[in-house]
C-alpha cells in the first residue's frame, strides 16, 4: 500500500463528466489498496473568466482582492469532486488551503509556500477519508488569501506530498507525459518515459508549462518522486528521475518556449556599472524579475541595455523606468511586446561542441532573426519575433530531435 497524491488540472475537471471520470480514477486507486490525497485546479477556463471579471472593474486590480476572487475557482471543483466520490460510497472531504494550513508569503499573485501542516491531512487519512484540497491557494501570516501564480496547483500538490511524506506525486493532465516539446505545436514530439530532474527544471523554467517551475523545485528540495500522466488515458506517463544519466544519448532532450516575455530597452546610458545597478534595483524593489540581460557598448561611452520581463510586469517596468529616466541617464526607453523565447535544453550539451552552430543554422534556414541570446551549460535560449515562434520550435525540433534531424 502506497500513499499517493493525485493532482488533476483544469481540463481534467473541466466538466461534470470529467469530474465523474476523476472520481472513478481516485476510487480505483483506493480500491487497489492505496491511500490517496487529491489536489485540484479550477475547472478549465474558470480562472481566466474570473480575471476577466476583475479587469472589467479595473485594468490593474488590487492584487489582494484579485487573489480573493481567483482562488474561488478551486472551491467549486473540490466540492463537486467530493460529492462525486461520496456518491460512489467512499468517504471524502473537500478542504480549502486555509483549512489545511498552507502558509505562504504575502506576494499576492505569486506567493511562495512556506509551510504545509500535515496535522489535518493525517487526521483525514487516519479516518480513511479522501481529502480533496483546493490547489493554487494559500494564506499569509496575517490570514490573507494568496495565490501561487498560474499553474500553481502543481506546486500545491508537491508541497502537500512532501508534508505527508507521500510515496509519489502524480500530476494528471491532458497529455500523457512530458514530451520533447509541446505536442500542440509540434505533432512529431515524442513522450519521454523519464526525464532527469535537472532537465525538467530547465524545461519548466524556460516555459514548458506542463509543470509549474516551483513544483519541480519543490520536488527536488524535498525528494518527492514526481510523475506526469494523462487523466484521460492513464498509463505510465513520464517519471522525473533523480538519477543523472552520465551518457545521455541525445545532446538536446527538449525544446521549450515562452510567449509571456517582453523586451525592454534602455538606450544611451553612460558607462559605469552604477547605472545598471540602479536599473536592477528599481526592478528588484518592485518585485519585477528579469530574465535575459544584454548590453552593447558604443565606443565605451554609451551603453544600450536590453532586458526581458514577464508580460504581466511589462507596463509597470516601462512606467518605472520612464519616471526615473533622468536619474538613470538614459537617452531612450522603449519596449517590444510581441516577442517570444525559444530554448533547446540538454544535459548532453555539457560535453558536445557544435550545438550552437546547429541551433543557429536551423533558425537561419527559416530566415528567423534573433533579438537576444542567452546560454548556460545545458541550454541555449533566443528571443525572436513572436510570429515565428511555432516555426522556430518545429525547425529546432527537427534539427535536434528527429531521426533525420
Ligand atoms: P493542467 O491544466 O492539467 O495543469 P497545463 O495546460 O498547465 O495543464 O499543462 C499541460 C499542457 O502543457 C499540455 O496540454 C501541453 O500543451 C503543454 N506543454 C508544453 N510543453 C510540454 C511538454 N514538453 N510536454 C508536454 N506538454 C507540454
Ligand atoms: N487555476 C489556476 C490556473 O488556472 C491554477 C492551476 O490550474 O494550476 O492557473
Ligand atoms: Mg498546469
């Protein structure tokens, strides 16, 4: 008998029929003799619907109130699933994050889980009740409702699995595992039966939204065995493996992309690191995370900087920079929204040369221009015009991940 945490995403609970199907799956796991704790997302489309309601009141609504609003979607799905399981003759209880004591920091909209109390969940397990917990939400130290960022239910599930020392955390979704790239963009993408933890971390951080990045981080931190599988057709899925493969057979194991990055340009800044430091401080003080950074020097007199930020932070970042333009000594501040980042990831890059040349050759053959480049030991990322994103993903997948590539 194992203790299993099962997480179901929005499409997996997107209708009454889907909720009934999930109830069957949970009950089946129970009948196999396992103990189960369930973590749910809101029904698909619900979180977007709620955000749209808020935006009709205010385009930049109070972040505290937005969290109160968008956390409600999960309250609906957990209660419906509990009803469906009870109807099948099993004991079940739906619980909000507050009732479980999921404590977070107070960064509304992107809160981090600080602690999950195991007491209530252990109590439900001892009484043979299937606990069904609302994902995506938490509570800060002052009792405010917080949310964990889009896709955050994966992280709720892993943190809960860690707190109750579950044997496995299963992430049920609408694809049957982690693929070499998003199968919706490249139909030739292949499911991987295993992916190393380091690669998954990189893929998720570069935009492969099949797993919320913080869920992968949490799995690593707490050593939680993590598996991604389909709720429509459950099979073995993909195991996120802690074993590093010394001799990876592919140089590149996946292509990831992110449409939610925007470019910010700060041009004609005097030389001297203090100016860059001022810009970065401005971002840091306002909770704006920067991804790519690039600088171009003009004869050592003036410098142009380029940054990428999340699209949610784009307008605020431009506003803040414009307010401080004189202090920053910048001649011009501008931005580009219609850009996207595409990346190739692979442990094999550490020990192979020629990867960058193949990467840029694949883009050149499709006449795709690159705005920014960033590399690490196990990835190459470029920022491109968003309209070429799908073409770039397919070209890179063909170059690195198909037999004739
Ligand atoms: P859920 O609502 O179940 O959390 P998500 O939409 O957040 O589901 O994540 C699943 C989606 O992730 C898939 O439908 C797929 O389009 C996308 N995806 C992106 N990259 C990958 C990848 N490498 N492997 C599998 N799916 C991916
Ligand atoms: N319902 C939230 C969202 O749509 C959380 C999640 O699905 O993981 O982002
Ligand atoms: Mg998700």
